[in-house]
């Protein structure tokens, strides 16, 4: 785990992670536990923290660990339309998407509704898949970006952003469109004035088109639907390949 991740941990989360690691490594001393914790990515840290609870974590707990580890405030994300129908079917919301008293549920309440319908103890990976299905927040993919040198703007907030990132993936409201463009750091280091040709071609092959205002490439779903995870994965894969082939030294 990098230093930035370590800095986001509160004492409560660190204590929970160490509790889980102590069970897994009963003979480890404090220094060994700290070293192991620093090697973990965000998804692994989330798993370890949630495993430290003796009972099912609540929506408040999940909201807190996601905000601390991933920098994402789940209170500012929207419930996907298909997920709203599912929650209504479970009896958690009216057809209007509100509580019976007319109030609008916050995401952590929606998480509690869904957890209560599972009839089981939810694991960390299952909770991340749940968050993706409810709100379109793919924490596993975000965790994989830790060292990727890619900034990501999604759900109206910066999800991943570091000073020496090389490219930006910027998704619009509702994730119906995506822009990819180089960072100022990349342009400064390479002397280029836009995306490198190999990346430009790879993204064009996926369906991206030039957006002259920022010397970026732009893609929007023809039917106005959210861009699917598979397409986002192809986009990230093309960018990572370009970095790996030519810019890993930056």
C-alpha cells in the first residue's frame, strides 16, 4: 500500500485491520503487521476491516470505510434505475423511490435495506459487487488503479488523482459519456501536445472520437445509457498498455 493510502486510515480502521491480520498471522509482531498492512491494496484493506466485525457491518460502517479508503462519499451517488426497481420489489421503497413517510433514503439506508434481504453474512467482495450494482461504483476497478498513473473522475467527484498521473479518464453525469486526455504532467514530461498516437489509435478503435477543446478523445453511448463496465475496462486496458509500453519511467 502506498503512503497516500496509509494516510487515509483512521485509528478505528487501522485497529480493525490489525485485528484481522493478528488472527491470520498469530505469531506476527507489531512491525510485521504494519509491513503487511502497507502491502495491501484498498480492496484488501476494506476486506480486512469488515472481517474484524463480529456482526454484519451496517450501511454507516460501509459508507465510512469507503470514504476513508477510496475517497468516495456514497451520500453523493445516485441509485441506478434498475437497482431502484429491485429495492422497491424488496419492500424497501415505494414506487416513487421514497420511504412510506415520503422522505428520500440516503445511500447508506439503501445499503442496509439490501443487506437485510440477503439472509447471510456478506463478504467484502460481495459488498463491493453490491455497491457496483446499486450505484455503479466499481471499487475493485478503482483499487486496481492505485499505481496505474491514471486519474479518474466519476460520480461527480475525483476518485483517483495523484500529482504524477499521466492520463485522465473523466466520466460525465450518469456515466453516459467518457473523455480521455493527458495530464499537464504528461505533456510537460514528454513535450507532446495531446495523446500519444498509439493510445489515440487504440481508443479510436473502441469508438472514441476527437474532442478538440481539450485535445482529448470522447465517447458517448448512442442510446444515452451509462457506459458499461466492460467498455470502461477496455478503456483502462488501452491506457495501461500505453503506459506500460512507453511511459512507465515517468
